[in-house]
C-alpha cells in the first residue's frame, strides 16, 4: 500500500501576500525521499512528462541537500528532497 496525503483545505493558516495560482493552498510542501536516486527520479518524472525546476543543493529543515521542484496538476509546488548533511546554511558572500 502506498501512503497518500490529501488536503481538502489549506495546510496552514498563515496570511499570504499577493495573488496565488488557482488551486495553490500554500508556498510548497516537501517530501523527503530515501533512498534518493536522483538519476532514476528524474528519468521517471521525465518519462511521465513532468516539468522540473532547477535541481540543486538547497538549505532546508535538516540541513543542505539536493532537491527537485515540480508543480502538481492542481498547481501546488512540490519539493522532492534528498538526504541532508545536517549542517547550517551556507555562508553568504
């Protein structure tokens, strides 16, 4: 059985500024993927014609790690996050 999450209402109640895309209920949500096989994930998503954002290392709740952004059919931004290094944010230059 595959776990599923369904949101029938906004996942948070923080006020938002500006206009949102229709159907978008929040900034984005993140799914931690483990094991994170970047090449296999990208190949699978591309085979299903999913448009991907820039794939790069980003700082998140658990540290720095590779993430892939995409938009689901309802307009929600989804982050697929790989393992994090547990360190703080990169130093600003």
